[in-house]
């Protein structure tokens, strides 16, 4: 697998019991979706969180955060977070930030 299974498992544990949650392999990672909308993902050595464009600047000031980009193409509203900078407490905070945005989206 291209993604880090330990990171995927940490997301499963943190999201356990969340209604409307599903998983999908995508782009070499494992995405977690809430009511059909991407919430977060496990990648190699890092997480991905969908924080929305309005929260992106604030998210990027947090430890381990970097803009989500593939080559020169930046993906707005998403951030990478280095797994080494994301303990259980920080993971909960990142999920809460992502959830605050994703909860505003209509179900798919």
C-alpha cells in the first residue's frame, strides 16, 4: 500500500462511531469521507485535512502543516500535516477543524 497503515488506523480510531463515515482508496492514500464529502486522509508519513479555503491560512500556521500541492498545482482548502507533528490531541483538533468545514457541505 502506498499510504501509511498506522496513520489510517489512527484516523479510524479517532473517527470511530462517526455516523456517515466511509473510506476510499484514492491517489495512493486512503480517504475518509463524511456523508460522501472528503474529510481527511492518510498518506505516506502525513495526513491530509480538508479545512476549507476560509480556514486554510489559520491551519497553515499550525505545527507540521503545509499547503496541499502536487507539483506546481496547489489544492485550495486542503492541508498536509506531518505525522510527526500530530499526536492524538493534535489529531483530534485537526479532525474538528476539518469537520467544521465538511459539516457545512450538502451530503453527496
